[in-house]
């Protein structure tokens, strides 16, 4: 409610209101549904990340309440096409939903030298991370994993001897980690949204070799020529993929080069916001 109130004066002078992520749209949607200006007189656009995934875990009554709470939103933008059907089945209007691709900043994550890369790293604190499968995969192996997350994502268990735990690190260090990693592993559960896409895109931008959990949403960003995919929860598959890549420098180089070319051409911030802009202008909501 605070941001909506503080944006009151600016909204009067705007073509539309854009809410970046779900919670930022709730109070504006509430005001619009009740005819409260200026929100009642402006299109309301929401970029959603977790909404479709959360709807799948709700009862029918809860889903109906959520659909009602967002009924003031004129356009919902999701970050993978598979979410559209989930939202429609929950009761949202298909004409008010559109998929756009998430993007990264190539200036912050430029392509790095292959020769400077070493080690396997896994980074992230997203709710969809499946670190337990990855930890089981490296336990008792000849692999060493450098893990960058907070302790809350480890369920209090003792880490295998093969894991070097770094916790959370500053952004500058995060950039260095991705630019110097030989392999970046991003294990996730199957979520409706593309869990892990931020790290995946930024790591790919540097030319890192990616190993990803095979989920419908992540398949909209990478293919078999730009990453190695492992089935969800497949401990043996993770161990096999990491072991094979560790001994195959040429494959790591090829996958990293392909990934860098792919994300640089299709998944930058510019690409993302151009899609958002196009969706808005197509509906005639923007001025110049």
C-alpha cells in the first residue's frame, strides 16, 4: 500500500501503471476495482514471477480469491509460456496474459576467457533450488563443488566433504565466480516459472558451461546445444553429467560459446523490455 500511495501523484501524469512483480500490483488493483483515481483511470500492467506456481498449490476457493484480487490488472506478463495455461485454468482472462523473456545485463557479465576457468560452482537462493539432489550427486565422488547460497537452503544437514561452502558473497565476487567457473550447476525443482534463470543467463553470458534441471520453463531459454539438462531429482544423472563434463574440455568450451551467443542475441535486458514495450503499445496504452 505504501508504494501505491507514494506513487499517487506520478500515476496522475502517467499513461499506465507498471507493477514489477506480484505484490506491487495488489493495492493498485484494489484501488482500480473500487474506482479510485488515478488508478481507476489507467491501465495496470503486472510482471509476474511466482503467481502461476503458487496457484497450483492452492485450493479452488483460494484460487478464486487470488483471481479476484488481481482483477484490476489489465495485462499480466509472465516469464515463460507454460504459465499462461495455468493462469487461464485458474480463472484469469487469456486475453490479459502474455509471455515475455527474462533478460540479463551483458555489460555486467561479458564473455570471459575459457583458459581462466576452473571448478564446479552452484549459486543461488531461489525458492525453487534443489541443492539436496546436487549434494547427494557429489557425495563420495571425485568432484568438488563450490556452493554459494545461505544456510537456510541446506535444511540444516551436514555438507559432504566434496563441498566447499561459501555462503552469500557480494555482487562483485558473484561476477567473478561466474566468469571463472568451469561448470555452473543450477539444480531446481519443477516450478511453473523458470527457477534459476537469473544465474543461468548471467553465467551463460560469461561463456560458462551450464548444467540445468530439465524443466518446461527453463527449456524456453536453453536447449541441448547450449546446456546439459538433467532430469528433476536425478542424483545419478547429475553425477554423470558433472563427471563427464569435467573430463571433456572441448564440450565445455562448445556449450559455453553456444550459451553466450544465445543469451547475448535473445535474452538481454533490452530484449526483455522491448517485449514489454511491444505488448503495451500493441494495446494502445503508451504515448510517444
